[in-house]
């Protein structure tokens, strides 16, 4: 796995974690921000052929 792929997958995992924490805290604004970031990261992964595990 190259550095780009590893970094992208790590960012996705971290953002998923942050999204979960925002939802648990009831922070709707932060959850929206994290969802948008996650969408962007998943789109980037798809554009570069990076397989992302469903969560």
C-alpha cells in the first residue's frame, strides 16, 4: 500500500470516529461538517480506485 492510500484510509477512519463522537455529543453542526468531509474523502478514494470498507 502506498503512502497516499494509507494516508487517505487513515483520514477516513479518523473522520468516521469524529463523526461518531459528534453524533454522540448531539453536536448537529459538527456532525454535518464531518459528514461533508467524509463524503469528500470517499469521493477522492473512489476517483483514485481506493477500496474503502463499508462502515
